[in-house]
């Protein structure tokens, strides 16, 4: 099997399931800890996104979402600093 010490095993739920399979946690506690970890991560991400201010642009899913994402990406890539970096990159496609 895989070691619990691997970085890939540090995601929410992995540690809990490993402890469950090892008989260290019962199923109820495994589920509870996974839910708590998920909730904690969601709160942390929400705080981070709020702190991002104008750096983060949310796009509503639905018709036109892909076009909007492309427009925003193109505008971002055309900013002066991005254009200068792009011109200086020797391995362009």
C-alpha cells in the first residue's frame, strides 16, 4: 500500500480513512472528521477569496461563460507586464 506520510495522502479525508481502515476510528468519527476538515477548508478558502479583492473574477456558469473566461484571459495576457514577459520569453509557441 501507500504510506500515510506521502504528501498525496494529506488531503481531506485520506488520513481519516486510513485511520478507519487501521481500526483507529469508527465510521461515524471518520465521517465527522472529514466533514469538519472540509468545512474548515471551505471557510479558509472563502476568507482568502474575499481578501483577494479585485484579483479574483467570478464567472457565472451558463451560456457565455467560456467566452467571458476567454475575454478575461486575453485581457490579462495583454497587460503591459504580461506582454513584456511574453516578448522576452525565448520559447514561444
